[in-house]
């Protein structure tokens, strides 16, 4: 089985048409910001000081400005332009991460089908999440072929009903909003045909810049005139949950500045806030940690996979369950901030889960 990876790359082109890639310079800039030293950054990348400095100077020539400045007592620090370049690469990576993973999986699946007709592939349609990405990686490590397509939760569940996938990932809040959210999925789920597999319990909340400069305390602050918000796309489970929570406290989503600005993944939301393009976002905690943002927890939820009950004994799904229940995979999920792998891989009764239960 072969793996395929798709990556983003920012390429600068000057007036003469000469190009320079940021792929080598950006890691150096990140290390300079962390170490305060070009020499240490070069050493960490296995480069000579001269070569590292040459890479940075080439980008500076293309941009027409300095990426690094000297600061008394701090050594080398990134200039405002250097910080902007770092944010640009980070933002492009995070905004495109989910779609590129899906494309890579689709390409790999097609190639693997042509290389070996005996492979039994697990098709996964799921809303984007860190534990889902960890599962895809764990399956690849075990050489279990999987085709991941990131979809809105309702789209994933409807795909299962049409026989287009073996696992459909979606999430349900714990508490008063669970029944309302469950109604979205009921038209495609049949208790006689479908069962559920518990992946993780996780926390969703507000992303805000380090130090909370605008004094955000909770969801009510989204209605403030001085707040710019960035949202998940319409139809996503996260946006549906946020709509319900806002209406409960009397905040009309239509009045929120930036509520129509949508991104496809939690990490893209965090990148928006980290870049200063928004003051607030809403998503899972690891995304906030990834971008060194502050986080205000709002609600816990269960992430579940729906599947056909009769296929649970098939070798392919049995292999997935083995991975989900393994100590190694649980350990990887436990390292994600706000994620709880306690019931990872547990089979869950459909009616019980849609009504509020998670264990069998």
C-alpha cells in the first residue's frame, strides 16, 4: 500500500518573473523566533549559517524588506514583515489542511486500487477533527487502507445511508442541545440497521488572542461592536451547536460581525485569530493550543462514528475497532487538549446516544 501527501507551498515571484519558494525559509523564520539566533536556527535545520542566511536574504530581496532585525537583549527577532510571512504560510497550511488531506486520500485510494485489487478499503466520511486525523494516521501505520473524505456531519451520515461509506463521523453535544442536534441526523439513521462507535469526548469553546486583550468572558461578547468573529461553514455540526447556544442566551447570530465569514476546519479558525484577522473563533481546544491562543471552554460533546451493524464483524471494520481500542491510539488521543479517549472504540446503542447516553 502506498501513501500520498499533498502540501501547500507559497512561491514569491518578482517583476522579472523570478521565483522563490518559502518552503525552506519559513521553518528557519519559526526557529529564529523561538531561539533568537540565526546560527541556532541553521544548526537545528542541519544547515550552515551561510546557507541559511542566503535563503533568508533571497526572500528579503524578492519582498523588498527585512525579515529579521536585531534587538538588544533578545538577539535576532522577526520583523513585522517576517511575522507576516510566517502567518501567511501558517494560514495557507491550516485553511487547506482538511481539503488537501481528502485529496491525498482519494488519490492514494485510486492508486492502491489499481496496484492491488485485493485491498478492502474503509471509506470514512466525517466532519473534520483532530481525533479523526489521528485515526487515519493510525490506520495507515497498520497498513489498513482508508479513504477519508471530510464532510459536514449531516452529509457524512446521509452518505452512510446511501451506502457511500462504511463509517460516518459526527458529533453531538452533551446536555440540553443534544436532542435538537440529534434530530438533524435521525432521517438517515435506523436503529435496526445502524450502530455507533464512540471515538472521543471533546471540548469546544472560544479562541482568543493570548492575554485576552479585549476582555472576552463568554458567548455574549460575540454581540459586541468591537469584536470580529470567524465562523465554521453552514451545515457543520460546530456551527449548528453555536447557533443553538447563542439563541439560548438571546444573541441573534445575524447581528454578529463576521458570522458569515466561514472556514472549513478548526485549525483554520485558529489561524485566522492568530493572524489578527479575527478577534474570536469557536472550535476544539487543540487548535487553540496549536496557535498559542487562549481558550474559554463552552461545551463538551461526543464524537461518534455511525456504521452498518451487520458489517461490524467484517475484517476491515474489525481492524478499525482494534486500532480504536488499542492503548497506543488512546494515548495519542489523550495528548490532545480537551479530548477524552476513555470510551474510545466502545459500541453505542443508537437510540441511547441520540437521547444522551454514550456507553453500551
